[in-house]
C-alpha cells in the first residue's frame, strides 16, 4: 500500500491510549500517524470502519499449527502459509510457527521452510520457534520421549546458523539438557532462549537466565511448580525480573485464579504475555489429528493424548484476550498488550510490532463490540474480512 490511507470511524488503541474521533493513517505498509478526524488531509483515500475498535495486531510466539496443518507434519512453505492465514482470521498478524520435538531431519526441513517463507514474504511469518528436542523427559508433556535428547555441538551450530537466515528464532530448552555455555552461545548469536519442559530448581534457572535465557515457555505447564521450600521453575519465572513468560489462557492449562496470582506476583521488567500453543484444528472442524504418530483427540475445547495429557491448545489469540478480560478480570487494554506489545518486546521486535504509532508496521485487527475479529491487516494490506 503506497498511497496514504485513512482508516476512519473506529476507536483506535495505539498500545497505550484510546483515540476517539480519529483516523489511523497508513503509508507504505507503516503507521504514519493517528490524527483527529478534522485533520485528515483532503486528498487521502478513506476506508471506513465505523463502530469498530482498531487494535495492534496480535503477536503469537508459540503456534504449532492451524487451518488443518501441523508444522511437524508439513514443514514447508505451503504449510507455514496455511498456518499464518488460519491465525490471521483471529487477529494474529505476526507469529512464530512452532516445531514440537522431532527428528533432526524434520528440524532441518523446518528451518529450510522458514528461510523460504521469509524470502517469499509470507504474510504474518515472523520466524520460527523450535520447542525441543533438548527438554526434560520428566516434564515432557505431549513431546515424544523417544525424540528428547541433550544438545550436542552440531545442534548448537545448526541453531546458530539458522538464526542468521531468519528475522527471529526462539528455542525452548530445559536446563537439564543444555549447558549454561550453550545458552550463552545461543543468546550471543541472537537466538531467543526460552526455558521450559523442565524439572529444574530455582538456582539452576537463575544460572540459565544469567547466561542469556530470557523467556519461560507456557508458565505453569510442564515445569516444576512453586513450592514453599523450592520455588521451582514457576517461582523463578515470577521472581527473576528480566524473564518474560508465555501463558496459555484457555481455562484448561491454567486456572484463572492462578493467572491472577501470577500477574500480581510477576517482578519486572519482564512481562507475562499470551501464547495460543495452537494446533492444526484451529479454523477447522477437525475432531483429531496425529503428532509423531500418536493420535490427539479434540473435545470440548481440549486437545489430549489418549491418556488425557494436554497436547497443545484449541484456542485462538482473540479468544485468549476475551478470556483474560472476561474470566480473569483484566482491563481490556492490558489484555490487548499481553497479546501484542509484550510478546513483541520479548522477541526483540520493539519499534516494529505491538503498537500503532509512527514507524511501526501497519499490523492491526478490527474488532466489534464483542471483541470478535471483523478484519485483519498486515503491512497495511487487508488479509482477512469476516
């Protein structure tokens, strides 16, 4: 979109404040400014959005699939494109397709697909999240224990090399399966290191954080709990100030009371942000799928293995925002920031994503009064309309 365009008639949330009787000006795929209706230049093309709310596009750092595609099962550009398109329907304008623990061959194919998706400028593709295989079997969750292993020198080299070919690369590791020196090497190379699927104690996590880890993967889930004698992974996530933490807000992974306690307890400047941990059924009527040859069942908003273990989530980001606002009682503005600004900050995309202010990417969602997504724009281009 090269010509200056004004989105008019909606309340606009810029990431900090609401603007009424104003227009969002877009030029060359970027936010030019927010101006009062009376100050819209006469020559600007107007695009009405009366009665709506315009908010920063959602940023999801943990998306295993969508639109019928699971990244593990289709690690190619078309698979990534389908996943991004499926989540755009729900206001997500930037995401990290996430590979669940798999073989070295599938991991290599996924990295190649990510590089190709970047070159193809797939709308919504931000980079990759490699969740495993360097995890703890004790906290494996739905990850296949046969594929979990320690990080070796070749693994480290491959991740570092991949980071040089992607705009963003996040990897989830357990301190039990990596060394602090490996974490430091990853962080130095620009890889965002997240700790998860781990039974580590507070001090071990503290050392990993000091080495360069900056995120905790899906807070409360697949990690050692907060105890009165051992604070565990949960205690570390809340107490270590520079750690950010992803949270699955679907009502199944974490109780609303626990979410509220965590929000009140989190020491800054790190933030708790929302992730979907979504799987392939998002945007479809699928009743199940397979992961590493194991059947996953979809029922009543839950995805589980045959033994009842949660296997990812059946939720989109707009629904997470509504859950935080309506069930947890969070102010809408803070719920929106948890879905946009805070994950953008966690992945180092400050100045590009998460706000609707001058110079940021023109990524935004148009919501109705129920917070349902009516339209989604990426780089100023409309990619979805209800």
